[in-house]
C-alpha cells in the first residue's frame, strides 16, 4: 500500500508576527460610508469594515452564531446586525440583542475585533497588536501640497513583488514606454545608497529623463528618492525639473511629485494596491489628470507583476540574479528577512 501523500501546510498570518502585528491599509476612507458595511480580506482573513458614531471598526467577517458574513448585514443604532437571524453586535463586538428572544439576556457571543484606525484618507487595520503607529505621509498635513488618491487596483500578484516593482527604476522605460522612460534610450543608472533605520529604508537620489513624468504632461528630469516605511507601505519623493526650455515658466525649483503605495496582501499571491499622491506644483492639476496617468501606470505594472514566477518573493538572494540597479531590491529582501517576514515569501 502506498504511503499517504503529505499535503503542504497552508501558510497562515499568525505564523508571521511581523505582518500579523502590522498596520495594513484596507480601504480608502471614501470607500466606506455610514450606511453599509464593507467586506475585504487581509492576509487570508475575511474582514468586515463599518462605521459607527465614534469611528471605524474592523472585525472578523463572521457571525459567531451560524457563521454568516456580517458584511451582508445592516448598520443601525451603532450596532452591526447579522443578516441571518438579526443578532446585533455593539461597537465592542458584543451581542446585545437577539430578536427571537428579546426577553432573555443575550448570549455571551462576541465577534473577533481587530484594531482599526483612520489617517491620511485611509482606513488601516491589523489582525494582531501593532507595536508602532500607522505610517505617516507628511505631505498630507502640509498645506503646500495638493493631495489625491487613485485605485484601488486588484493585482493577482504578490504584495512584495508589487512593492519591489514600485522601487524598480530600471523597468520604467520598458514597462512604461514613452511615459516614464524612453525604451530606445534608457538611462544608465548609478549605484544608489540605501540606508536602514528604525523608520525603514531610504535611498539617495537617482535621476532619469521622463517624457510624461508627472500630470502636467510635459518632459521632465526626475530624481527619485525611495522609502520603505513598512513591508507593504512604500513611497517616493520625486524632484522634477522641466526638460524643455520653452516650458520652464511652468515649473520652479523645489517642485515635488510624491507617491505612496499601500499594498494590502489579501493572501500570499494576491493584493490590492492603493495610491496616495501629492504635489506642490504652482500649476493647477486636476484630480482627473492625476488619476488618468496613475491608472495607466499601475495597469502596466499589474500586467508585469502578474507574470512573475515564482509568485512569492524569494528572500534567498541566490534564487534570482541581481545587478547594480537592483541594489534597493536586494536591501528590501534583506530587510524583510531581518524582520522575519515569511508569509508571501520563499
């Protein structure tokens, strides 16, 4: 008789304390109204988001009575009611009313409640107990900057592959041709410096030519400085100088185009990307201008990230090849390994 096959163990977020106890952006504030709950998924866990009079809540999307998703229920009186039998749960997640037995004390039923926060136009949640605050995007509190949001973008790709792609300057002429780079004349990239601190990773600047490098739709010389705030939250501050002399009056020294991505790992091989953008241009740029360009860039990124194999990010540096332009990617993989990230990596 043949031996029974051994099934691989399903990865769980609990086995990865770094991600389990981290803050993850799970919705834009604009995605969640007061009238209805919102279903989402984080690290393989079904989560329901809802608003009460005192803020946002993130719970396990499961009624403990008969396992029906609470995201299909209704909000009323600062309670969330199950759609199956109408059991109502208060803001603390405790059952406070059972319609079929209103004369009896409610059972000691309690929904699993997760930490939730709202900041910079995003709703953040954690499956565990974060030992640090929600990542900050300083431009959002700076009156000199106009701010925008784009997405959410659904990727059938790994969260860490997605973040690493965001860091990758060398792909710009080929994945975003005639937009963020010129495929016939790609820039020669210098070796950047990467610094690690308690706040994450930061880099020195790398300058490239971009024919359509920001929403003003004009050629620029762009200098990127990247930062990794958390394993799935990253950004860059891009200094932009107009490349055409006749357009010089449209720009000024100190022009910045800043972009942050929050990548929600729905499971080990898929994610949701939300983009927060800010600029301090003197010239007015509409939200439609920003979103139109961002939609195009992140759709091009999605197509390439979904092609990568293996789907999970290899933390063994010998598993893939690296060149000078990959220095930030190498530092990012080493940083994830140092943080003991295992979910979504190999």
